[in-house]
C-alpha cells in the first residue's frame, strides 16, 4: 500500500499544515486565530478501504451553523475564517472517520 502524502510533505518551506482524522462525535480544530481570518484549503481524502464510499467532511466556519460546509470525498474547499473546525459526516460504511489534510493558502 502506498503511503498517503499531503502538500506539506513536499514543500521546502514550513507552512501551517496538518492532517485531518476526524470522527462523527467530536470537532477537530484546524485553525483558531485571535486577530485576522486566514484562508485554509481542506481536502477530504478517499478512505483506504476501496470498497467504502467514504464519509463527507463537515467544516464549521467561525462557529456559525449557517456557515457549515459539507465537503465530498476526494474534493477540497478553501475557507476564509478566524476559526475552522471539522468532523466526519455521513456516507461511509466501514468507518466513522473522515481523513485528509489542510494547508494555509494565505
């Protein structure tokens, strides 16, 4: 099985980036700023089990319920916010996790 990579693995400079491994019950904080909003790209990776359709990724933008975004498997979204949290949505059959990565865009 090939090792999963994400953008920060191949960048020669250090940028705020990380991995997402979020369940359905708890929020994972990606970014929490005190002063100004930033743009982050979040990617929802396909599951390792190819027979599983995978879970959507729910992105909570600044804690406002009307600004929650659902990201499908294999897609990404750019989010401008002061606070970004994620958790797994629905869709998967063998796991209750959503995995992927995030990276600072600007």
